[in-house]
C-alpha cells in the first residue's frame, strides 16, 4: 500500500467525501433559512438518493468510453464546476428548484466515484494487501462521516452556508488534482466497445458468489434503515424516553463502532483473510441478534453499548463483502458490478426508509427493529445455505 497512486486515491477521495458532507450541511442550513419548511428539507435527501440511483444505472455507459481514472477525474472536475456555479448563484438568492437541481447534478456525478474507486483498488494494491486497503479506506470514510457533520454544523453556525459552499469548492479542487495525479495503467479498460447498462446486473446474476452477496446486500439495505437518525430519534423519545442528548449519543456510538470495526480488521488483516467466510457468517447472525436486543431494550446505557457493537460488526461484515466481490469478480467487470450495487443500495435504502417510516407510524418503533432483525436473520440463513459457493 505504499504506492503513490493509492495515496493520491485515498487523499483525493477523502477531500471529495468531506466536501460532500459539508455542502449538504450548508444546503440544509440555506434551505431552512430561506423557507423554514421541513418539506423542502426532506426533498434534499430524496433528490440525492434518486440522483445516485440514476447515476449507478447509467455508469456502464460512461465506462464504455472512459478509464476508471478518467471517470474519477471528470466526475470530480464537473462537480467542482457545478458547485462553483451554485456558490455564485447563492449571492442572488436562487429559487429552491435551482438549488435542488444543482444538488441533483452534483449527486449524479458523485454516483460514479465510489464504484470507480472500489474497482480501482484491486488494481493499485497487491492482492495480499487488499483487505488492509479496504479497511483503511473504510475507516477514513467513516471518520469523515463521523466528524464531518459535526464540523459542518459548527462552521455553518460561526460563518454561513455560502462560506461552507466555497470551502467545499476548495476541497473539490484539491480532490480533482489528486485524481489527475493517479498513475494506474490497470484502470484503462481493455475493451472499448459499448457496455450494456445491464452488464453489471448480468454479471451478478450469473456468478454464484456475486448473486449470493447481492441478495444479502438487498435485504440488509432495507434492514439497516433502522440506524438512520430519524428512526433513532423516535426510538429515543418513545422507547428510552430520554432527551435529544441521547439521540446524539446513539448516532455517535454507531459511527464509533464503524471506525473501531475498520481498525480491528486492519490490525488483524491476515487473520481476517484466513477466516473470512466464517467471520462473515458469524457477523451476519450477530448483527441480527444485536438489532433485536436493541429494539426491545429500554436501558439507555445498554442501548449505547449495543449501538457500538452493531457498528463494529456491521463494519467487519461490510469489509468482508467488499473484499469477496473484489477477489471473486473478474477485474474488468468490477466497475459495472459496483455500479449496479450502488444503484441497488440507493433505491432499496430509499424505499426502505419510506416503508420503515410507515411501520413506525402505523405500528410501533419496536416493530421496526423486529422486522429489521428478521430481514438480517434471513440474510444470514441464506448465506449459510449458499456457503459452499464461497470459494475465492
């Protein structure tokens, strides 16, 4: 992992991801100050989700004409330009539809970056270092998510939404420069013929390991909705009967667990590689049990502990799944597979949020966690049944 390209990749993507968090915080502040409407605020995550779904579906078309490096450079460069336009327009108080439209474009372009990065990693690090590389990148990503929202809120409070937009612009410029500096011949696509939009889905369906893993991803994308801030807020209020402070504790605890899980995998990478199948299977059953215990627990401090455990196990499982895909899928097909996966997660998580929101309103918040635990158990049992297919 001492390759210069890996360093440029993770630093560049870190700048981009930090900027992505900051500009969303800024837009939330700007929209609320402008409209005072919760409806308009809810349109922002909906717009971002739809944009990333469409982007994931259309990525194979871009992959027909661009290398992985080219996609990273052009998507980040175009994001920088669009954000600069947004920052300039904020001085003239643009309409809500303009702000949401530009946010849609930025999110659409961003939807190409994560699949391209995940597909590029096996090409710029040695196979023996892939698990450690995935865990390192995952820890960096989660650290940004953990600190980015808090930092963004503080910066917006002491400055303004417009200032944060321009701060993001600077981070995007740095990210674009880092993407340009990547030297990786392996990111060039050998086949320049047109790639069908369905190519990633076809590869997933035909490959036993990929099909099994993506059935798990589908079920768990729905189940993991229970850990979004809105669901946890209701849980704290209705079940724990605590103040909003504990809502903050639970959010922070989950991210701490994610970061800790990534560090554990990085520290014991060789052991993780040797027993990856057993670890993945065990983690799948454990996270189901923890989710059920959390949903029916009424002790606040125990809820914090269970949240940390859930974050750790979820991170270990996530790294195992990504590594399985990278090692079992042909490298030339990785970009399309990760693009299809990105689209699947975006649309499933989006509709899962609506479904669980309905259950929380119509039944109870504990029922939501019960449904989540059942879905996770079903995912674990399915993987256990398909266990013999998992040969790297």
